[in-house]
């Protein structure tokens, strides 16, 4: 049995509130992690596709998605030119090599963000466990 006095209702309410806030933060970070993982997946796919285009020639035939489970045959006219986003709704044409480098930079930035989110998630989870442990000791 612990020497700590029993928590009063105010302390209990405060602990419950803090845990609820931390749980909400944990949920938000979990959602951000999922979005970041989806972005990483998309960037990886783009980068791999661009790398495969390095060996493509003009008029190389490909299949492109045109909607949910719908595809069309197409020919690549300029495999060394890629149109990539520079902001949410602005795009720019770059050569293939520059585009691959940009994807690598985005991968690096997103990997750093993902690692930071995992660290924050683990920190919050640790705080929650610490509070619950303190509460259970009383």
C-alpha cells in the first residue's frame, strides 16, 4: 500500500481531464501519421515510376488510370519531361532528373516528419501511462 493520500475528487477530475486531452492529441497524431504514410507511399510510387521512365523512349506505350478501376492506353511523347506540383494548385514542368531529385527531397522531408510524429506519439503515450500509473498507486 502506498503512503500517498487518496486523491480527492478535484485531483481525480484533473487527472481524467489531462488523460482525455492527451488521448485526443494521440488520436490527432495517429491521423497525421496515417496521412504522412499515405504521402510517403505516393511519393515512392511517383519516384519509382520516374526512375522507370529513364529507360522509356518516345511513343512508349503505357496504361494510365482515368478513374476508379478504369484505364486507358497512352503513349509517352516526352519521357524526359515531368509536370510536378510546386504548391497545392500550381505545377511546373521539369526534366526527369530534377523531378526525381525533388521526389527524393520530399521523401526525406516526409520521413523526418513521420519520425517526429512517432516520437510525439510515444511521448504522449508515455505521459498517459505515467498518469494512469500514479492514479493506480493511490
